[in-house]
C-alpha cells in the first residue's frame, strides 16, 4: 500500500490498530481490531471486550491487510467516516 495523505480517507473498520500516544493514560497500548467508528471515537475489540477510544486525543498505529503499518494522529480522523471522504487535506510532509 502506498502511504499518501489520502490514507485518512480509508475505511478503518476491520483494521488492526494500536494506541501509541494519548492524553488518557489508560488508552496507551490498547490494541485490537476496530469494530465500530463514530464521529469522535473508535471501538476496539481488545481481548474479547469492547473498548471505546476518543480519536482527537490519541495517536494510532494502523496495520492494513498488506502488512503496511502507519501512524496517524487521531485529530485528522475526527468526523463521521462518510464525511472524511469529502474533506480536503493539506500535504502532511
């Protein structure tokens, strides 16, 4: 997978993810499959339990199906999944 700024337009449900940084200390290190997404949160399936993580205060590692691992700041992901497709993004690098 080619990593470009358009990666935030991807579908994240079903993707393996890990919280690498967060202002909420209990979120750090939380990992699992994303099973639901709302405007401000991701719902993880972590060790058989559902855990809800706030997007705006966290940084995530996502592992896509081809093995690519990408770090994305949750502030870029805030918004309804269907509205992210319409959002234009400044070049990140």
